[in-house]
C-alpha cells in the first residue's frame, strides 16, 4: 500500500521563525512516530532553508515556485528550491489564483517547471461555488490546461489536490466536502487522466483532498483508498489536531 500523504500548508503563518521551528520540530516528531504516512511541510518560502536541518522524516514543500531563474524580482526558482532540498511544490493554490491573478497558463508553466526539475508537484484544482449534483466544468479546465505538454512519464511525480474553494476553512460559510462527493471528484479526475494518457499512467497520479480537513473527517476521505491523502491548511498549525490527523491516517493505512 502506498503511504498516505498528509501535506501541511501553513500559508503565511506563523509570524516568526522561532514559532515556525517549534511547530516544525513537533511535526517532525509526529512524522517519526507514524512512518507509514508521508508528511510534507509547506511553510512560507523564507522558512524553508532554516527548516531543512530540523527535518528528517518530514519532506519539505514550497507553497509556490516560479518557472525559471533570472530577472524576476521577488520570485523563487525551481533550481533554488531543489538546491536546498525542497522536494515538493504546491502549484495553483486557489488563494494564488484568486489574490495574485495566477492564470491557468501560469499554473501550467509552474507545473511544467516543477516536474522538469524532478520535484513532486501538487496541482490544486477546485471550483469556487458548491454545485448541486453537477461537476463544475472549471475543474476539468484547470486540469487540462495545466497538463498541456506534460508527458506521461512525468505523471508519477504529480499529485492532484481537489480543493473546492467553498470547503477551504477561511472561506466564509466553509464546510468540508462530503466524502462521497470527494470520491466522485477523484474518479472524475482519474477519468480525465485516463482519457488524456492511458490507464497505467493515470494510476500513477495521486489524488488528494483539501478543504477543512480535521481529525474527525480525515479517515472518511481516505476510505477505500480513493483519496491518497490530504492537503491540510488551518489544522496543520494546531499541533494536537495535526497529530491526530496523521495518527488516524497511519492507523487507517495499517
Ligand atoms: P484548510 O485549507 O484546511 O484550512 O481548509 C486547505 C488549503 O487551503 O490548502
């Protein structure tokens, strides 16, 4: 069985490096006690380098990356991230799409760059509004646009995070998706991948869920193995909650 993947997305938190180190050390202990879960920590960019030496079992992920090096003020290149040992990168998070005008084209370039550098890319897709029964076309569009030019031999390093915006804990009125709908979406995304590539290649892509994941609901999303893990925002800064999420994922995968 492939290890479930639990990714902590700290967003722009916490405010100090000291606090980041304290939480990261605890996350490292959690990861060391639950070796059958792959824990990934995606802290703010400027904490990546100082956290490298604190983490062994926990992989480091960037919350974003740029598609190249050079004259791009304020950006961080894939080469720089790889050089310090960052193995994963989130690409196309809905907050970047919404607040930083990240377009499908930019997301595509970032996905391409991450994979070309041998990183594991966590591509986020998800609709803004909760739909009653119907699957939003936007989700397929986000996936198809991002995949332009991506070869099937690159898919093993790709994770798709289905993260409906309405389920993200900071969206007003947020509520987690139902496990049934998340499964339906995982199957929908897999089918797109099968159509675009082939079944064998599509199976290599892990689909994970994000949006108000808590200790109380993690197992329902992992049930039957349809979701390979979770992208955890708010709860990843609450160490007792995050610890329970990882433990429950570990118990589930035994
Ligand atoms: P949340 O955030 O777990 O706080 O809902 C998830 C995310 O935005 O990645």
